[in-house]
C-alpha cells in the first residue's frame, strides 16, 4: 500500500495505549484499528487533526507515501487504466 500509517510509531514514542488514544480522539478502538492497520479507505481531516493534537505531532508523522504497485492499479483516465481494470467492450 503506497500510503503507510505510522500511528504505532507515535503511540510508542508517546508511550500511550491504543485505547487511551481512541478515547481521547473520540473514535472507537475498532475504527482506530482499521486506520492504524492501513485498512482505511479515507480519513476525515477532523480525525487527523484530533490525532495530531492528542499525539502532539504533524500529519506527516502519521502518514507517509511509499512507491508501490497499488498506484499502478488505478488511473482516473480510462485510457490509462490497465486492461484488467476496464469493463468488457
């Protein structure tokens, strides 16, 4: 996955349990786990802001981009999509 979530790193630096972070941010531990494990499809800016406030960090401390194969799976332009992603003609 090209976007890597480093919440675990900040939790370790702050010596904060996941449950405490979820409580302080105001999200369920299950939703925090989805985000933390990189399974989230999106994150609200308000949630990102709350995470940064509680962990005393910047968004770049929690999220980073790494090149990977997932970037090749989708392109907003139909003609740029791999053939496997196009509907049958």
